C-alpha cells in the first residue's frame, strides 16, 4: 500500500453510507467568518480539474515534504482551488468549517491531527478521523458531515466539527485520502 506523504495532494472521501458521503470540497463564500475564504462541504462530483476537491497535506511540525504521515501527525490541509487556503475552524469553535488563506498555528484552528483507525503509518485508503488541534475545541473538534444542507446546492453535505467518542464507528467522521496523480 502507498503511504500518505507530506507535500502530496489528495481527494478526501467521507465514509457516510458506505463511502457515499462525498469528497471534501471548498465551495462558495465563507458563511461563518468574513476573514475566511470558502465554505467547506462534500461534493459527489470529482475530477482532477475540480481543484476545490483537492487537498495538499503539509506537516504542521516541520516534517519534510516527501516523508510519510503517521497517526497523530499534526498537519495542515491546503485546498488547491484558486487561492490556496487552509482548512480552518472559525467562529471560536461554532462548528462551521471554512478555508482560510493563512495558517494560524498560534490559534491551532488550521492544524489537524490525523488519527488512523489502524494506528502507525497511514496509507492511501486507510480509514482516518481528523481532530482539530484547537485549544478552544479540546476533544470536540472531530471533522464530520452533518444533517444540515451545504451552502452550495450542487453539493451533498455540510461539514462541521463536533464531539464524538474516539471509537470511530460513526461513518460521518470517517475519512480516507486518495492520491491525485501528477
């Protein structure tokens, strides 16, 4: 199996309804924070031309590009649509996801901990959960699809953060990374 690699680009699928939860996607203007760029939800449609569904993994701890990602790694998820933007929790943890234009390590809201359900090195297609490192959210920052409609009509689900037991059985908080070929 191919390892997830810092510096590579991926589409990120949601596990809801047997992996029919859609691809993590930046879409429309941010509804939550005016300083942020895009709202984030899931899209059923994917192509390599649809850059809003392509995310680059970058280490938040200075691991070099080209190194494998392992469980508990702190990373930035950078959307590749138009203005490169960081997956971000905004509104002081009000459970809305947006993509901002700069990392905010001092606030931790753009830093995500990748938790592999199998532990150790993470491979393409492994089931993972994404926990926001924000000190404001504590253990309440698991990325998941929710029941609210997305801001973009053509998309599937809104994306939020919230508290979940770390048993990882909820399909809405399961994600997997699929590499985008160069």
